C-alpha cells in the first residue's frame, strides 16, 4: 500500500534555491526595560569583509530582548583588544559589557579574535579565536553571539538555529505555496518545497535534519517527511480525511498526529520505522494539535470535547486525560517550554487571538503578544522566545515575543503571506 | 429514501426526455432556471451569501424545474456558514437539495465536498472545523438519498481563502463548503 511505502521519493516539486529570494527582515517592536547595556565595537580589519560580524552580533543581542546594545555612533573610542579598553570611558556611557575584536584574512577565510569585557568588574570575561570561511561569516557571528549570550546570562544561545516557515502568494486557486528554511535572524533563506496546493504545519525532527509537514499536492492533506539538506522526501500518511499536525517525539522515533480516518479527528502516534499506528484519543470531538512534553511521557492537544477548544493532557500508556486550560473559551495549539514548566498557546482574549503562556503548576495564564490575529507559536530551543504568525495589514508576517512578554520583534517579508513558523532545535550539539 | 436502480434510470430517462423536449426552444432552458444564478453567485462575493437564497426559496415549482436540472450539475456550488457553525442555513437547503437530486439522478457522478473556514483561530483546529462543515453537507446529502460512495470530503481549513483580508465581509465568503464534481 502506498501509505506505507518506505521509498524516499525524489521530488519533482523540490526547488533547492541558493538565491535568498524570501529573506525576512527584522523590526524590533518592543524593547525590554530590563535589557543589559552592552557595546559591540566594530571589529578591526572588518573593512572589505563581506559581512559586518560585529553588527550581526549587535543585532542578535538586541533581538534577544536580554540586551540593549549601544549605538555605534556613541562610541568615541573603538578599541579592538582587551588591553586597550578604557573602563572609565565605557562606564560613562553606562555600558556594563563590551565586546571588542579583530579580523584577519587567512588562506582559507578569516580568523576572528574577540574579547568580552565586564566593565563594572573591570575584567575580561572571555576570549576566543574563531576561524570561518568567507561564506560562513554569518555563521561565525551567530556562534560568537551564542558564546557571549551564554557567558552573561547562563542561558544557552539560540542564534545559530534556524526557522522553517510557509509562504503563500496569490489568492484562491492561483496561490503558490512555499516551504522555506532560514537562519533564526530571517537571513540565508532557502526554499525547500514549492507547490500550487497548501503546505502547512512544518515540524523539525529533534536532530534538526528533517521536517515533517502537511502537503495538499495530491488534492488532499498528506503527511510528508523531508530531509532538509538533501531534499529527499517520503509520504508517510495518506489516510482518508485529515492527516494533520505532525510533531516528533523527543527521541525522534515517533510522530504524533491528528487523523480523522475513523470519524472525528483523533490523536495517533506513528512509529516512523515501521509506520505502525497507536490510537491515543477516541472521542466524538475534535482532537488535534498534539505536542510532546520534553520528557516524552505526555502529550497535550487541542480538543473541543467541552464545547470550545481547550488544551488537554494525556499521560502516555495510561487512560488519564486532564483538562489544562480554564481561562477563556478558546485555547489551542499548545507547545511546551523546554523545561516543561510552561505551555505557550493561542488564547482568545477580549482583543483577539493572542500568544499566551500558562504556568502548568499554577494554571496562571498571561498573554504575551500585542497583536490580535496570532497563530502557530513555536518556542526557541532555549525557551527564551516564541516565534508565531500574525497579521500586519492584510499580510501574514512572523513575529516573536520573549517568554516573559517584555520584548518582541517582527520579521516582515517583502511580499506575500508568511506563516506557520517552526523554530529548529539546537543544531550544533 | 434512496431510489432503486430501476427508478433511478427511469428518472434519468425522464429528465433527458424533458430536456430533449424543451431543447427545441433553444439551448438555454437550463439557463432560465439556473443560469441567472451565475451572475448572482459572482456578485455575492462582495456581500454575504444571502443573494443566492431568494431565487431558490421562491422556486415553488421545484419538482418540474428540478427534473430539468437533474441532468446537469447545479450552477450554485458554494454554500456559506455562520462563524464557528456547521449548520446548513435554511437559505442554502435548496442548493444542497439540488445537488442531492443531481447526484441521485446520476449515480456515476461523484462529488468532493471542500470545507473551508475563515482565518480566525489556529490552522489545524480550523482544518477540523472545515471537515465538520463538509461532513454536515455529506450527511444532509446522504439523508436525501445520495449514496456515500458518490461523496468524499476534503477540508482545506483556512488554507484556501476565497477572499483575502480580515473583514467580516471576507470572513463570510471564506466560511463555505464547495461542491466539486
């Protein structure tokens, strides 16, 4: 039967593109009042380099909401080494941390040395030398950003991660859909699937190598798995009715999904190796949008068994299912924080559909976003930010908000709708 | 009240005869009863779907005209729903009935019911709501005697809006079930 075919189909629709045709730009929409003041001095020797590494680090730290980087125009000294840093200068600028660095050309690319200085403690916190090929300078900048972020905050940086998202251009039957993967800052985007039929619900495998998603390319929803680098893909479900909402188990061996082959949509778990299915829910209501707890022992999902959509939790291997959300009459599409202590979800408030966080223990729910047409929250692997889809005018755009709601930014696309973001796991284990 | 095969072929033969009989008056006899719906259907895009209802509810000589129409696919192929509802509104029952008559009369015809929602709410939950709408239409057709084997359901959720935009005018055009033959 074709639904259990294990052959990796070569995809005619596949269009690996090296042209960054759908890069997203960043607009910071809300800065945190608790952000740490930091200076990232332009790196010595960076004139003529294809990327401004210090600027990329500045932008990363700014976007994180944890830092408030000083404008370059205010830097009347521009040291490039720890020994040249005048602490009094930077103290007078109210800077607590300073990054200085220098870049040199090598046979194979660039060698970048940087120092992270603690201005109030008057000491060097960290020093490192990084080598990078000419076309991986952005990667080097993200790596350095990760090191600086972790050294100061004790939280692992997530700047070297990626996001997947779906684009749509046109209306009605003349819509073109695309599945893209880009760096976490929206740059370096690559289209990995093109279709004239809808694509939705991309989900990263825990090793960051594959995406599961739903494609209507055969006139109905089917779940596919695609290798991000090679583009090889396989259709893994094609049941009658809805084949939707795939999410990988933390061990990468199973997919939870919503199937309506037996009537109303229910939650199932598929063993990817042999495509065997286990039914998790059996209700006469809608059960969809499953998400695994980080320990892999529980699934939360959206169900309208009480009337409107609410979040329920099922302990795998038991018959226990408990309702999790009680605030308001619409809570859907939950995702766990990496520590398992919070759920990020879409909550309908008086204002509209907003990204919210609910503490699992207390049940307390707080809205995080300012926007009112939000969908598809996806949590950064370090738990500090949530990326989601929202509306700006008549266009779908991606937006992100910090887990505490204090800072946010938007990633508008040049044209068309952007939606259904999925933040990758850490990629450099 | 599913028709027996004999009765069905009689019905088809009868409707063919009726159409053949009328065709001497010109090829537009179906247009008289349904063709004007085209314009209404098109103009309905700027308002809510109520424009399509008046004509049908005023069609009191339904049996005769229905039989004429049974040999061809009804022109009105879209019905609209209220927010968060899957109930077929009274004003659209006659549309669904027309499709039921067509499908009963043409047992080899198959229809795919496409369920759609507006953009509000989450995508996969909307996928389920779209399916619920299409299933409601399939159940209605089934009660009207259409065989389940002639029908299938595909939900597009909010993925294929007919109208762009975040206004109630756009939303009302997007909450729909479309008959695809």
